[in-house]
């Protein structure tokens, strides 16, 4: 889709009724070859950028999934700490009044 749009923008209509001048024809061919070369280099670079973006996206997905796993483990650790703290608090409260009597 991108390349089709670029092709449409780069197409030039020539008037075929003009007389042919060899020097201008040679210059036109040289310029056309230069434009084609630049276009091909652009396409190669654009393709490389698109591929790099796809790789980065895959790594971002992996990173996001890893962060989700870490978040889950973190929540489990917090739950264990809460449970342990609550149990210790309850033990402390249970022992406290007995020791005072």
C-alpha cells in the first residue's frame, strides 16, 4: 500500500508530441536512473524500519507479559506478607492479655 502510493506520486506524464533531443533524452535517463536508485534505497530503508518496528513490538509484548508475571508474583508475596503479619498480630494480641494477668 505504501509503495503503491509512492509509485503514484512519482509517475510523471511526458508529452509524446515533443521532438526528441539526444542530450535531453540522455539527461532524462540519467535523472530517471538516479530517481529509481533513490526510490529503491528508500524502499530498502523503509522495509528495514518496518521490520525493526515489528521486532521492537514483539519485544514489547514479551516485556509486557514479563511485567505481568512479575506483578502477579509481587501480589502473591504481598498476600503472604499480609497473612503472616495478621497471624503474628493475632498471636501477639492473644498472648498480650494473658501475660498481663
